[in-house]
């Protein structure tokens, strides 16, 4: 992990990261909590918070060995953040003694942890003395080895018996910064040249993607204000081309009628509009998230009809005209994008999978009648769990004889090498986990 470029004292960043961990343990989203962190503090706090969540399983296993009694939540969170940094697996970020000193300073300067200074200091110094023996014990605990809840480890192992270890390892890596070039504004080749002119190294990914060698603030990249690019994972960039390839409007000469059923924050909506002249309806059930769609499209100078609505209740928003194409990026566990959202594994519960699978089924059932014969529906989730992907579509096909599965990627596992004609030659190994199924409507 690279040192955050933040002049804020380390003790203050440690306090902020501990607050993030407390929020996640209370069931709150890391993304939402980061918005509450003052902007000057945010880069350093985010870097430490992400690291702590990626290695929380090991940190908690160490804490259990070091503490003979449970600590108050605030002290426990600070201790676990410090332990996650102390057992650094990606190289040394801070010297051991600097870390201990600053963790103690963080405890001293917080009312909730002030009375636990001796406890935190003692645990960290014992870890430094007995590091090898303590880490050896962790190697016998799956949650400490893989840094995921045990039920998650078991589920991935069951669903992907030949790849479960690589999936879990990928989840603990840092995601790259991948961009999608807006072809209505520039080309992939020209934008790569713009980056090089600015001293930034990047490589092409697929037909529109650009993978930056080192992450940086996107608002400082060339062409941000002008809408020359969007941030989008290389795996997510497969969605729009999959739906549009070979898709023609019902009436020749007319624009395609498209529906993006769960559109926020608008990345795939924009991609569809960059590739096709279409009449596009973008739905989301949350008004604030619909505003994000609007803001993203405005920056890219694209237009869609945006509506706040439940895609699963067409009677409240559908005008009766059939769609040529429907994109259903369904709500899911987000188990495929854990490297970008390291809190997901600790927020989810085993029962969430069945609950979300039922919601996905409801959406499929509600939207399929809105598709014209010969039209296509692309079902996708950012999940590696079979219940939200292959099993969901197999069940749907059993009950819908008018649905024909077209060549589709199926389950893409994080950083796994894709194969087959749907993957461009220069689609790098760096992408998140997704599931894609392209369904074409035929006469029953």
C-alpha cells in the first residue's frame, strides 16, 4: 500500500479509519461514511480504512490472541486498524514504532479511547515482540487467511471449487483506475495520447477502455469537464456492447427504444447512449440516485428520459410501447466488486443472497413482457454467487419457452482471464466480478 499523500498527522488518520470500521460494524456503508469525513482528511482516512477492511480477518484473529478481555468498541476498532497496518502484507508503510506511537496518540486524543491507552499500547508492543508466533496461529484460521467471513468463504468455495482461492485473493487487492472513453467526444487512441501528454501512463482495454498505471484524482485528468471519459471497470464495459450488437429497432429508420431498468449511477446508461442513437428510459427507485444519473449524463452531454420508479411495477411508469432492448443491472450482493468496496463482505449476511435473488426474479418476471418479439434483455449482476447468476437464469429459462439464451460471458470472476469471442484481445486481466446473460425473445 502506498503512503497517502496527506499532510494530516498519522494519529488523526488512524482515528478516522477507526470511525469507518465502527460504522461498518454497525451496518453502515463505507461509501456513505466517507462522505462525512472532512475533505482534507479523506484521502488518508480512506486509504487506511480500505486497508483495514481488506485485512480485518487477520487483525481480528490477532486481537483475540492479544486481548484476554473484550475491549470497548471504539478501542477495539482503533486496535484492529493498527494491527491491520502492523501485519502489513504489501510492504512497509510506516515503521513499527511510528505506528505504535501514533496509535497511542490517537487513543489519547479521543474521549472514548483515552482510558484504554495502556491496553492498546500493550497489545501492539506484544505483537511486535511475538509477531511470528502470533501470525503462525492466524495461518490456521480461514477467516484470518482469506479475510472474509467464514460463510462467504464457504459459499465461494462451493460455487467455484476450482477458482475460489483466486477469487478471495483478488478481493483483497486494490482495484485499478479504469476509464471508458466517450466515443462521441474523442477516440481511445487520442485520449491515450492526451494522457501521455500530461505525463500519465495508460494502456488500452477493450474497445473504449483505458487502464491507468497509477491512480489519481479523476477530476484532474484531461477532458473530465468536457465529458471525454467516465470511470468504469473493464468488466462493466461489456454490458452496453453485448446488448446492442446486432440489435435493430422494430421499425426500420426509427431509433432504438431502450430501457435501463436499474440505472443509477448512470454508467451503463451513458455507455448505451455513446454507442447508439436511442430513445432511452432510465429508471431508479431512489430520487437522489436519479439525480446522479442526470449529473453524469449532463457532463457527458448525453440525454435520456430519467424517471424515479420501481422497475418491478411497470403499471406505474410504462406507457405500453414495447422495448427493443432492456438492460437489467439487478440489485445484488455486490460480491464481485469487493476490491472496490471492501466493506461489502463484512456488511452482507448469508440470508441476503436468497432475498436479493428473489428480488432479481421479480424484476425479470416484470420486465420480460415489456420486450418486443426479437428484442433482447441483458441480465447482469456484479456478483460471483451462482444464485444471483447462472442459477437465476436457468430457472427463468425453465419457465419461459419464448426466451433463448444468446452467447454470453456468464460468470466473470475478479481478475480472471476471459475466453471466447465476446472478449476483445486487449481486455486485460484487471476487471471485477460480473454475471452476464443475454436473452432474446422468440415466439412461445
